[in-house]
C-alpha cells in the first residue's frame, strides 16, 4: 500500500468512534421524535373523539333536562288545576250542604 492510503486508513480509523457515536445519537433522536409525533397524533385523534362525544352527550343531557322540566311543568300545572277543581268542588258541596 502506498503511504497515502495508509494515512487515509489511519485517519478514518481514528474518526470511526466519533462517527459511530454521532450515528447512534442521531438514531436515538429520530426514535424519540418518532414516538413523540406518534403520541401527538394519537392524542389528537382520541381528543377529537372524546370532545365530540362529550359535546353530543351534553347536548343530549340538555335536551333530556328540557324534556324533564317540560314534563314537570305540565304535571305541576295539571296537579294545580286538579287541586283547584277539588277545592271548588268542596266549596260547592259545603255551600249546598248548608
């Protein structure tokens, strides 16, 4: 081998550990970045699904609450009318009995 080839080989050999260390560091960074990006994507998808379900269930709860309050108002009105009718009937019976 010529002296130039020997010098190039020695130089490459001396820098080999540094290159390997840099490559390992680069691979580690890529793996961590990939995991972070994957977690972010999954979190976004899950978050949007949960958000839509909460939004629709809160709308359903509001609708159910409106129905319940409407039913309660109707029952209260019916019971109030029934109580008034009973009172007027009792008053009429007392008046007739006297």
